[in-house]
């Protein structure tokens, strides 16, 4: 497999898909709910996923594709080459704000991350990495993430988890909120991962994410030394949903030991 060729092809598809999404700002889009009234999907999410699948299948017919909207394969193992595609991560932002959403794609071989992408469509910023080749935003190489303690950390987290809930001990999280420098919530897991990768956030925490949300970002994170795991400290699975944290290494340990307790 010529991974440089796959990289060039994946980037060209992502850029073309981004262009289509920007054009959709001038059309009327159809918005529907999925699992609940706040879980949105649009015809653009579906059309973009189909665009990826059609093109990937025509050039790489042996590759399997896991897409959020379900137009790809039923993926039950990561043997061979697998593309994990989220055509719009941050659909609620796409619908309400027309900004702060991304395309994210991860390409894995036998479960090992080879290529990863997070494309901030509105800012035209492509975060990308090839295994062992460093991480880039557009043509600029990103440095290693380095360290920070909780007291100087900016942490990405959804305020929903600070209220009593069935997933996580919210009281411990409240201590974290009081002790860290600040929190932010952007509404796109992929962009929040990109912000940790590029040092705009020190950590990002989520109680539940799907494989397509994190697959691309995990490949890029590895290249800059940011640590991903579930909130119980294991490597996140790319076949099931997971709790999730991505952080600078020592902060990762500090947050898991002192502030995070799953129920
Ligand atoms: C969602 C976003 C959101 C995260 C959700 C995801 P979607 O993805 O990343 O920030 O909190 O868990 O499902 O549905 O917009 O692709
Ligand atoms: Ca998503
Ligand atoms: Ca999505």
C-alpha cells in the first residue's frame, strides 16, 4: 500500500467535501432528529458520507468504511484497511451556527492508525498526520504538546456533565472546574481534539463518543505526544462507543487520578 498516495487522495476528498459543505450554506437544508430531538442529522451529513463512500470504494474496493450515517460497511473487525468517517462532526453547530464543525477521517491498517484528518471547514484548517511523520495544520508542523498542571489548564468539557447524571461523579468534576484555569465547550469532539493537539486546550473530556468521532484525532494526537484513553484509562476501542479523554501526558494522569470517577 502506497500510504503517500492514500494520503493525497484522502486530502483531496476532504477538501472537495468541505467545498460542498460551504456551498450548502446557500441552500435550504433538511434537518431531522435521530435517537432524540437534540440528535440532529441533515441531508448534507448524508450526502457527504455517500460522497466519501462512493469515491473510496471506486479507488480502494477492498477497504472497509465505517461512517456515522450508516451508508458504509457493518464493521466488526479492524482487519485490513478501514476508513472511519464522520462527514460532519458538530452537526448541531452546522445547523445553528454555520461554524465550529469539522470533517474527520481516520484510516487504520489492522487496527493501527496510519492517517488522520480533522478539517475545520469554515476556517479552512486541515489538521493531518501520517504515522511517524509528525502532525501538521495546513503546511505548518505542530510541536509536541508539552506539559501543564491542572492549575494552568484550559479544559474542554460539556457543562452537561457538571450537573448530577448517571455516567460520572459530577462533584469531583466541579473540583476540577474550580481548580483549573478555565473551561470551554465547542460542540465538536473532533475540533476539541484538534485544539488539544495544537495547544489551544490542555485537555478534552467526554463521557461518550463513537469511533468515527475520535479515529482521525487519535492518529494526529500520537504524533504530538497527546494521550488519549477512556475515562477509566484504557485505550479507546474503535468498534464501540467509549468515554474519552485527550490530554497532555502528566495532566492526563492528574485528571484521571484526582477528578474523574465513572459511576
Ligand atoms: C457530536 C459532537 C459533540 C459530541 C457528541 C458527538 P455529531 O458529533 O462531536 O461535540 O459531544 O458526543 O456525537 O453528532 O455532531 O457528529
Ligand atoms: Ca461526531
Ligand atoms: Ca456526524
